[in-house]
């Protein structure tokens, strides 16, 4: 009898975790408009918001949290969720400033969102370097790394329950080289950081709460933006726009992390203007969203009314492009639900999430759209 109760308890814990893990968070910004082909500040905008979507239900439940500042300026990975699904960090990259040439200046903190509250609630903030952008949380959920674009640093944060403590800043590059994102390997011992304007990935090593750059730079295509590591820890992936025309085809770069030394082994054309990439939970697929000229000015003859979702399948130590599907204009974030059965894509001006089904290497548009209270700017699923 006790054994049956024990096994039932384990099953309930597993079920509870699987339900929590289907959460996806969308950051929705209203103060930066991209429809004109450039970043335009809107001083009369409604407040930014977060949308917390639970895909363990059908139809999914949606909760909108108003007044949580976030930004489209930066990779859409400026949200991260702890492995237990209880806490999320949301980088607040900038604040409006009419005296600045751009109309904004860098911010220096991240929101701490308690997902166990009903509804989820911001319970604090943690300091970072200037313009916090891409965030990665360690597999054990005890550490977060934040790439600070305007500082050239990574913030090391300790996570203790719903308390997040800033430990230190680690210098990775000169500020003007624009460190944009950071990814932690599944064993928690290595990190890769995308140095956007430098055109390379930087390797760092993790030991407990210590983060140390190795000095190794990996050549990748164009200006790397989002970066990820496959669940088996074998491959690092990044994509970004090149230095030429917005109509040029850009590429996904593949880094072999099992090689000695680690090295870039492939570049795969995926379309023009990659914004974000994500790897499926089983590591067999990579999804990339590309602008495909949907972010050009209204009077540009090359303007497209659709962005693109590109799906690539694992083939040994690289990936092969297998699907190219239309999505809404200016797609920002892309994320797989933790069971790998759904793929979510943002349309920034459409203020929508597009929902795709995933079955092996088949990805189909379900036709389901989830409306958002702001312009879809960042996206992350629970691991």
C-alpha cells in the first residue's frame, strides 16, 4: 500500500511539473514602434505588459499583467523562466529620455516575477549592468546570467527562492561591441555569449557562482544575436543579420562543442534578417524567425507583408532546413512549449502569438491566434 501511495505521489509531482512547464511568457511593449522601418518612440503609448499563457489547457489560459516595463530593443530572449517554473526574470533594457538622440537611454534592472502567485505578480527587481538583454538560467535554477549590451558585461545573479541577488559583473567585451545574449550549457559548466557588433561568440566557463571568460572567440556569420545550446550540450547555435543589404540571405552558424578546441563547423542559409532562434526540447529541431523584409519602410519596394518561420532538423553535427512558413510581419520571439508539441511565434505589429503544431519534423499552422495588449517583443517558454 505504501509503495502504491509513493508511486502515486511521484506521478502527481511529475504531472504538476509538466503542467507548470507549459507556461509561455510574452513581453509586450508599446513605447517603441517598428512599423516605419526604424525604431520610433511613442511618448503617448499605453503601459508595457506581460502575457502569461498556460498551454497545458485547451484553449490555453491567458493572463495579462499591465505596467511591467520591457522592450523590443534587444534579442527576444530577455525573459527567462526557472526550471521549476516558479520564477521568471524579465530584463528592462531601456527607459524613455527626450534629451537622448534615440529618445531613450539604457536601464539597469530586471523584474522578478513570481509565477506561483495567482495571478503571477512582480515581487521585486534586481540590479544589472546597463541595458540588460538576453538572459539564461542555469539547469539547477540557482544562477542567472544577464548580457548587458551597453556595458559589455554579464551580470551574475543568485536565485534563492523568489529572492534574486546580484553577485558581480564580468567584463566580456568593449561596450560598443554589443554583447546581446548568453546561453548556459546543460551541464552548467560552459556559457556562450553573442558579441553582436564584434561578429563572434565568446566562450566562458562556469564553476559554481564563478564565471570566467576563456578568451576564445568563435567566428560566426554576420552579427550574432540570439544564441542557444542544444539539450545534449554538443552544439552551439546562433544567427544574426549580416552587414549588407536587408534583402541579403543570412545564416545560422553551428559550433561543435565536442571538438577540441571547440569550433564553428557550418553556416546554413535561412533567409534575411534573423531575429530569434530556439531549439526544441528534444534537440531535434531548430526554429528561426526571419524578417524577410517585413520590417522595411512602407515606401520600400521590397517591403513584405509576411515574416518567415524557418524550421531546421538535426542531422548529426549540423542542421538541415526543412520548412519555410509565412508568419505575421516583424516576427520577434519564437518558443517551443516544454513538451515540444507546440511552437509559438510573435508578430510585433500584429500584437499576436501564432500557434503551430509540431509532430516529428512536421510543423503546421493551427490557425490559432492569441491577441496581446501590446506589440509582441520578447518570448520565452518554461524549460
